[in-house]
C-alpha cells in the first residue's frame, strides 16, 4: 500500500480521527476525505503538508488544523463545553424520569383501582373475568395432568 498514489474516501461515513499511519503513504498525490464524520487534528507530517486544499476535508465538522480555518484549541474547548452540556442534559433527563415515575405510578394505580372501587359494573366485570380465567386455567391444568398420567400408564405397560 506504500505505492498508493490516489485515495478517495469521500462520502463513506467514516468517523474518528485521521490515522497517523496515513502519513506513511509518501507517494500519495491525491486525497479526498470529504463528507465523512472525521474529527480531530489533520496530520501535519509527510504528504499531508501537500494537501492544502480545504475542499478535500469538506463536511467533516470535527476536523481542525491547517489547511482548515478551524483552530484545534478552539474545537477542543467547544468539545469540552459540549461534554459538560451533555452531562447536564443527562442529569436533567434522569430527574424527569424519576419525577414521571413518582407521579405515574400513583396516578395509574388510582385510575385502575379508583375506577373499580367507584364503578360497580366495572368491578363485577373485572372480578368475573378473573374468576373465569382462574377456572379455565384450572380445567386446562387438570385435563393435561390427567392426559399425562394416562400417557405414562400406557407407556409403562408397553415399555
């Protein structure tokens, strides 16, 4: 790969920093890294000094350093501020989660239990449903246990 002269990696959704090992491509004449998600400083060794056209780094908002006008120290300060902002947002989201849990449970509980306590027809329908479901489960279990016993007895006689 040391003999590589042209490299077009544009529009590939690449992320992270430009690998320092790309500086070892000393025969590289043309490079295009535009329209990716690259970040960090642009290498300044070997062939990268010759790639002074900013368009080859276009639409990589996280890249900084020459030939781009974005200064790396400014970008790092902004990243630090963004990280602090993200932490604050995470704490805020977590607070709202617990607030909604604290309010949601009692409200949900009283919507269900309150409606059953206040509305006699709903209460009767609910408990009828519970009784019928319990009966179905009992019959299902009894039938399957009897079937299993019968099968085990017939297998035991023939086995």
